[in-house]
C-alpha cells in the first residue's frame, strides 16, 4: 500500500476593502473596515486599517471595492497584491 503524501495547501490570507488612493505607480492604498464589539460598552464600532497593495497594470481607481491577498514583501511597506475587482466605483 503506497501512500502518497502531498504538501498541505497553504491558505492565502485575503481581505476585502475600498481603494482610498491610487496616486502611486503600481500601488494602491486599500482601507479595510471591520466591525467589533466594544469591550466595555458593548456597542458595535468600526475599526479600519490601511494596506498598500500591488497593482501591476494601474487599472484600479479610487472608490473601487477590491480583494487583496497577502504575499511576499514587494517593498518596504507593500506585501499585499490586488486579486480581483468586486465592485467598481460609481461616478457622480
């Protein structure tokens, strides 16, 4: 009986957020919001964090909702990559 062992598939960490800046070349800043319950008051509050993500073709614009995935460091502050567009921003 031969058992073939395969390496376990490493799940990539992904987040969904809104692009707040695309002024840099091949980089977008994505704001990810999460809702948490306040430890004392019990009220739901919104916490946010900003991540710099790699956008190779400069195709994403401010206001777009995108999914980003963690990867190897690309620069000093950039280790996320834009995976896909979830919703394009609506022009006013």
